[in-house]
C-alpha cells in the first residue's frame, strides 16, 4: 500500500507542475504579445508625429527632414518616414500647406 501512495503523490506532483508550467508559458506569451503590440503602436505614433512635422515645415518634393528617431521625406503627395530601426511608414498627404491658398 505504501508504493501506491508514493506513486499517487508523484503523479499528482507531476500533473501540478505541468499545469503550473503551462500557465507560466501562457502568461509569458501573452505579455510578449502585448509588449510587441505596444512597441508597434509607439513606432506608428512616432512616425505620425514626424510626418506632421514634415507637413508643418512645408517640405518641398524630395526634401528630407532629419530627427533623432529617423527622417521624413516628401515624395509628391506622400510622406515617407524611416525610423532608425529601418522601419518604413508611408503616409498619404492630400494637401501640403504650400499648395493651399489662404
């Protein structure tokens, strides 16, 4: 009878460790996905801000505006933003300020 109790205890401990390990791996995957999503949102916002500065400074075609985070360049009706991590964002700018009539 002593062997059966020992085997049941070992099996229960093994099941508990497997469940705990599964929960830990699930939490790590969840937090990694959340962190990655937040990083992408931050980079999008940084690129949007650089595009807004390019529009505010009335960049001419093919002119480049350099920032600490990357650079923005006007290409006709588009603003192309490159971040320092080589990520590229392309924004459509329908009306640049230098084309507007006040």
